[in-house]
C-alpha cells in the first residue's frame, strides 16, 4: 500500500523533489530505513579493496549512433582492462 501510494505520487521523481524542497524530511526517512551498522559475513568487519578500473564512456552521436571511448590517460599511461 505504501509503495503504491509512492508510485502514484511520482515515485523516484517525487522523492528527488522532496529531497530538494525538504531535505530534513528525506534525511529523517533515510535515518529510519538505512541500517545503523554494517558488517561482513558472520559479523566480521567489512573488507574494502580499492582497485583502479578503466572507465569506458558511451557517447551518443547525432545520427543515433553510439561509440565507446577509451579511458583517459592517468600519469601519461593508459589503464589496461
């Protein structure tokens, strides 16, 4: 019932509008629905690993075509996938 009411009010667009117009209200909602603590399997700490990955950009062309653009160089070197 609540989800149906949200979708009838505009769904994601409605929530985005509320976040802009009344940020305190949306933040209060987030405080109620987001977990307070996160943990890994069996309560273990979460392991975070940062790995640089190449970015591929999809470019829309005027003739409705699309092309993939390779990642920009970092420190003068291209990242390999």
